[in-house]
């Protein structure tokens, strides 16, 4: 499963693999950074991991994010 969110400086990608859910940011200047990793040891953990990743993605796309970091 994957999700993409456009930001002011690029795009945030959310994806899951066997270990959990990842939030990776790809900036327009070519910088790629891992913004968050939310482990999911079993299938039942995935909804909470996705919720946490989406919550962080919402913070990153907020116009206030750059002024806080």
C-alpha cells in the first residue's frame, strides 16, 4: 500500500513493507529524507502505524512546519 502527499517543497511518500510503515520526503532539490518509521510487528498493528504516518505527513505539509524545524 502507498500514499503520496504533495508538499510546498516536494512530495511525501507513505508506504508499508514487512517491517511497518515508512514516511519518506522527496524534496524538489533532490534531497530525500526518512521522516518517520512506524513499526508493525503484526497485521493488527498496521492501522495504527498508518494513522501515525498520516498524522506526521499532515504536520509536514502544514505551512508552519518549516518555521518549527
